[in-house]
C-alpha cells in the first residue's frame, strides 16, 4: 500500500510539472491584465519559471523515483498515471478560474505548442524512469 501511495504522489508531481508551465503559457494575457505587467515581461518570467521547473523538477523526480520507487518495473505506470491527475488539475483550474474576459483567450499557436509538449512528455517520463532504474543497477553492481 505504501508503494501505491508513493507511485501516485510521484505521478501527481509529474502532472504538476507539466500543468504549471502550461497554465502560465496559456494565461499570459490574463496575468498581464491582472498584474499590469507588459506581455514581454510575463513571457520572460514564464520562460524562466519553465526552465527552473524543468531543471529542478527533473532532479527532484529523478531522486524521488530512485529513492521511493526503487528499481521496480511498476515505476513505468507513471508514464500513464500522470494523465488523469493532469486532467483533474485542468478541470479544477478551469472551474475555479473561467475565462470571463474575451481578451484573455490564448493564441491558437499556444495550443499547438501545448499539444506538442503533451505528446513528448510521456517519453520524457519514460526516459527519466529508465535512467533512474539503470543508475540504481550500476550502484548495486559497484557495491558488490
């Protein structure tokens, strides 16, 4: 049961790791309107948050996967388990903060970027799981 909870926590973190930058990207106009910042400033801050989250999130999830989940093959369930949590986050966010002002609607190109990122993301999770499992195997071989 503990492993199941840890697997779901890691999956939630994977979903949050893609949810936060995606929402920042999609809500540039809303953030600009509410904070009275220039759109260029909001775009730069969104890019900085994206880079910091990718680097920090990758390191965090690598070590969590290695420490909490060990070298089990069941870790690969995170490749699909993040999606329901991501959909839940999107639903809750859109229900709590609906777009009521027409000027806040994102550009169509942003949707294409989001679709491309969501297609590539499971491969990123798969690669991260694979690397954390193989680095675990190398440590076991060195300790023997």
